[in-house]
C-alpha cells in the first residue's frame, strides 16, 4: 500500500502507527509540501478523489478524523475502538 507522506505530519504518523501495529507493509513515498510537490499534476492525479461519491468511506474518514486526536498513542483500547469502527462500516 502506498502512503504519500511527510515525516512531520500527525495524520501520516497515525497511519504509520496503525500500520505497524497491524503488521501492514507500507510503501512510503515522501512528499515535499514546502517544495510544492503536492501541486504537481502527477500528485494531483493520484490524490484526485471525491469522498462524496463514496459515502461509507466519507463517514469512516469523518469519524476517524474526529477520533484520532484523542489518542496519544496506539494502545489496546484504541485498537479495539478502531476495529469496532471498521466492523461497523463493513456491514
């Protein structure tokens, strides 16, 4: 799985922490936002998605976005809650 990331990005760090805990392999692709790499046509093409077309993904994303700030570390309680959210979305 590709992850376009910045080392200093808290959301990217959260994804890396969860992936490590779940033993998922990530292909880390660094993006230099300060250098404008996120504005190149190639990057914009891979990041061009409309969450409105995928309501289940949007709902999950919104829930994660509001929940993640409350976790300062990935622990067993946090993983149970995230797995529960994932299971609710798969129904």
